[in-house]
């Protein structure tokens, strides 16, 4: 673990201040600090290097921000499994369990090999053009411009196709169950449970409630009717869909490897961030 990447929300002053402190700690420990190529100004101030392929060059990701920053970090990863220490600076998000006060001690435990690491499943999405990408939270099919019903055919494994007539459809991981799926009345699922959740958005017929299926069951979504439809991946990558096109989704062979807090667990974060329990 020689090269430590700091992935931070540049517009968040708390993230910048904490990043500067952690950068000093990393350098004093005899290791290298990496920042994204877009943050060359901070790299110059902190004596860090930059990389335009940070997912390949880094040995560790330290993510400073909310859920959106963690999702951006996940999108930077390629075929290499990199342990991720998520420091929660967000107001609502709950993916990262580590608080700012714990950041330095948890980083120290990660670097000396005593940290507890947990695997979180990701989804592998095959797009209509044959391209393959991965998501940590969710895949959402919805109208791009107008609020109208869409018709989708859903085929899971070798089963017959089922119909979904709704404003849209969310297919998410357990870690993504607290995001858009939860807002659409889907259940919260503990991230240790490996499953895919299909949650319709304002359903009219067909699938009316969330359906949980085995993580390894490949699911194909076929667009039957709808114009100007959009496929959104983890809330940032956007793909336009045409009638007759399909996408295939299955569990990614590469997990998202995260540092688990030693002082807080999933239920503590749910209570703190979502006001539950």
C-alpha cells in the first residue's frame, strides 16, 4: 500500500481541510499521495502527484464526502480491486461508516493491516452497444423529458418474461437500497445480503412492488414502448435507449472492498443518517 489516493468533493471545505491533514499524515508515513488530474491545484499545495488513471495507479482509495463521492470513486475503479476507506461528510448518505474524527486512526489500521474489510456487491451492466460497465448503487430506466408510462419486459435467467408498466424501473444492490429505491417505497436491505432488487416507479400494472432476486441471476430488461428514455447508472452516467433495445444486468465478478468502522455499524449509521430505528 504505497500509493494512497484521496478522492474528495472539491467544493466541500471540510473535505479539503481533512484531505490536507490526511495528506500530511500519509507523507510522514513514507507513502505517496495521489489526487485526480482535475485537482492539480491541490496537488501542488500538498506535494501530491496526480493521475488520470487513478483506479489503476492507486493501492488505496480514501474517499472524503457523501454517497455521491463514493459513487464517483466506484466509477474510477477498473479491473483492479482497491480497498476503499469512506469518510462520511454527507448529510444523508450512509455508505461510509467512518466519521471524520476516526479518519486518521482507521487509515492507520488499514495501512498496518489490522483494518476489517467488507465486500459489497456491484452490478455489471451490458449496454445495447455491447459496452460493459459496473455500478455500486443502481440502474434506473425512466423518461428523459416527459412523465408517461413505459412498457418493459423483464426476463430473469431462463424464466418467461414479465411485464412492467410504470413511470420507470430501479434495479439496485443492497447498498443502493437506501437510495432511489427506498424513496420509491422499496425495502432497506442489509448490505451483507447479496441480492438484486427490482423496484417499479409509480407502477400501473405488472410488477407493483419490489422484487428481490438472487444476485447471480442475470436479468434482461427489454424496452417495449417509450420514447426519449434514459438509462441512469449510479446517478451520473446517462445512456439514451430506443424501443426494442435491451440491457443485461448481473452481479459483477469484482466486489467493492470497503473498510468497516470499528466503533459504528450499519444500524448506527441508519439511525444517525436516516433517523430510523
